[in-house]
C-alpha cells in the first residue's frame, strides 16, 4: 500500500509539464486530535496544473498541546503530513470539496523525572474537506483519519492565502 502511494505521488509530480504553472496557497490552521488535543500549524497547498484531473498536494505541520502524561510527565507531540487530494467537481461555484490520501509522520517525546523518551512513526492518512473560495482569503475545514503514525482522528480549520503561481 505504501509503495503504491509513493509511486502515485511521484508519477503525479513527474507528469507535470515543465511550462505549466501551479497555484500556491499558504495558511494557518487550528487542529483538534482525539488523542493529542488542541494544535496549531501551517499549511501549503499546491494545485497541480492538470487539465483533466484536478489534483492538489497539501503539506501540513501541526504542533499539539497534549495533556500531561502519567505522573505529571511533560509530553511534546507534532505531526507532519503530505497528502494528495482530488478536488470534487460540484455546481456550487465557490465551494471546493476534496478527498484524498497521504503520509503522516508523528513524533512524541516524554520527559518525566529527567528521563527522556521519544518515538517517531510513519502512517497513512485518509482525508476529506472543503474550501470556500471567497476572494483573497479562503477558509477551509478538513477531517483526517490517521492509520498508523499518529493513529488519531484530526479536525482542522483554517484560512489560506493565495501567493501566486508555483512550479
């Protein structure tokens, strides 16, 4: 499964015509994970310039603020995500729903009584969301289910700002 996902992502990037320009959006997000509580982060969205297949690559970083661990341990948790999504065509002009999959890297470290322990795991994301294209600021909402890696359900809300063409 992981090899297939990597192959699809690489094929999508290789197939991009060198003269085409993709759209780039940057933004911030607030996230809530059912295991990691509240988080803040950033997002970059790269709209791939395919004429027939509307794809986007979404990269996110979230720093979560989990509750204390057992015995008052200090817990640090963050996630890095790389996803490819399909923009679902709808008849509502400013609404852009999407669904996709990607890779999740989750890192946790625990410090208790001067003893540090940490772990980093890689997993698969299944996600869906929607953007509301309302001009220079685009609000969005996304639901992400993480298989392995973070192993949690994450809800993210935020805004994107168009920074122009990429690639």
